[in-house]
C-alpha cells in the first residue's frame, strides 16, 4: 500500500508541475529549439546535396563546408582534382580527409592509389590499394581497379590475385579479367595455380578466349583441369573445343576430349562403340549438330528433319528433302576417329519418295585431311522400301580421322524429292586391329 501511495503522489506532483506556467514555457521552448535544430540539420543536408549535384568545384566546396563530416563530399573533391582539374596534391588532401572521416571509404583509397600512380610512388600506391581492398573486399569493381593498377605498375602477383576475385564474383567483368590475366601472364600452369578459380563459368570463358588466340597447349592444360574438377561443361564449349582440335589436326586429342565430355556434358548416348563407330547412327537421339555427332547444314536446297513415322531400326530416321537446281554436297556429315592401316565395314539403309534427278545421293567416306576417298556407295535412288548399301575399305598409314558425308554425283543438275536414311554403321572388319 505504501508503494502505491508513493506512485500516486508522484503522478499528482508531475501534473501540478506541468500545469505551472513557467514549466510549460520551458517545455515549449525546448521543443521549439529541438525542432529548429532538426530543421536546420535537414536543410543543411538538402542544400549540401543540391550543391554537390552541380558537380562543379564551387558546388562541391560549398557542400563540404555545409557538411564537414561527410566523407563522400571530400571524395568527390578528390576526384575533381584527380580528373577534371588535375592537381595531385589537392586530390591527396581531400582523399585523406575522406578516409579520416571514414576509414572504410574504399573509393577514396582507390583515388589515392591512382594519384600515387601518377606521382610514380609505387610503395604508397601499393599501400593505398591494400587499404582499398581491405575496406571492401567483396566488390569486384574495386578488385578490377586494383588489378589494373597493379598490372600497370608491373606487380603481376597482386594483379593476378585481384583478377581471381573478379573472375569469381563478377560475370560481367569475367571476359575482360580473362584477357588481362593472359596478357600479363601467358602461362596456363601459373594461371591455373594463381588466378583461375575452380568455376565452370570461368573455365568456359577461358576456353573461348584460348580458342580465339589459337593457344592449343594452354587449351590442353585447361581441359585437363576441367576434367579433373569434374564440373559440368555446356555442350557448346565441347563442340568448340573438339572443332578447334580437328581443325588443328589433332584428331586423337579431339576424340579423347569427346569421350571425357561424356559425363561432364551428358553425352553418354553420343559416344562411338566398338561395334559401331558412327555416333547416333539410328537417330534415336536428337542431332546435336556439333562435335562427333551429325553436322547438318540446312539450306534452301536441302532440309533435314527427324521422322518418327519412318524407321528401319529404332523409332525414327533422318528425312532429307531435296529441292535444288544443282547440288554436289547435301550438308550432312560426321567425323569419325579411326586407326591407320585398318580395315572397316560400312553399311546403311535408305528409302526414297519421288526422288528425281540425274544421278543421286550417295554416302562417301574420305580422309578428313587429305580428302583421299575410301568408299563411295551406289546411288540412293528409286526404292520405296528400306534397302541396304554397304562397302569395305582399309585406311592409309597416316589416316586417323574420317569424314562420312552425303554427296551428290554427278553434281550440278536439278534434284528434288525425299530420302530417308537410317541404321548407319561403321565397324572394324573381322580380325582388324582395334581403333583408338
């Protein structure tokens, strides 16, 4: 009861005090003072921002006077004296003022590093860069700026360290980082050790870049690392790499890369087998138009389509529709890795519908590099049922890659109509040595 009485008595006295005119005057004065202070601060913020938005020296100086504790205005003044009105000492002064107000203002540290680069003070530049990236280690833009400054100053080790951060965190800068990394250190072993993060996207960017630069040795090292990492690889990069190797006369390496990509790129159903070196010979899988699968070059003269209504083996075939005034190549081909001095047996099935023209399509097998012709089948014409064509041949002493294609002989005359092909096979002859 005594405690309750005390509380009630205190409330009563407070009401009496507030009701007193002098107390009320003091409270109103205090509230007005606080409101005026708030309005002044808010107004100074607004006015300073308006001055700063002008972007000129007078406006920035006025903003800094109105808000002397704002590190951003000091940074903007430093930038002004770095770029618009070059004065290294004035720029340094404002950048230093900015980091005194906010030691974690990374852009001011970067500004100082740029000024020290202009002044040729490598040690202070390095220290400023370290402060900058320590203040904001996760922003790739800052790492990119640091990498460029390190590179310009010949500090390869630190440049690569920062480029690794850029590659890891910023897809938009990744291609530029890859190019810069190769320019300052064209050694794939060192780049994989010091600059290239374990990342499928980074690896893919490097594949495209190294192909554009025709760097076969570096590509081989990168590919080995990609296989070891076991990360998924988009099919298009496998196509680009195998095409590069084929064009670079490295068929064994191309076939090996295709086999290694089986699990990395979901290409298990597109691998040759000992009993059939033709990939997707029954067209049971979609045509990839790349790598060691079928390559189909559509044109106004020839169209290709998988046809589920016609098949000799499996559940569909490839329909080739001709409408040409003169044609020698259909645009359908496939590369096949083989062994030298080895005998092979070839077979395929076909049927036609209203296929008209002098001569007809035929399968041909040639050395992919020398163009030596090993097999040319009979014309694929004048049958409305599934008919087999076949043949045998022996590769030459240097042949490691064949191209199987659908050609027209003789070319140059009109051809129209439909051709279906299916169950295409190539295998070592009985008793022949094993292929790679």
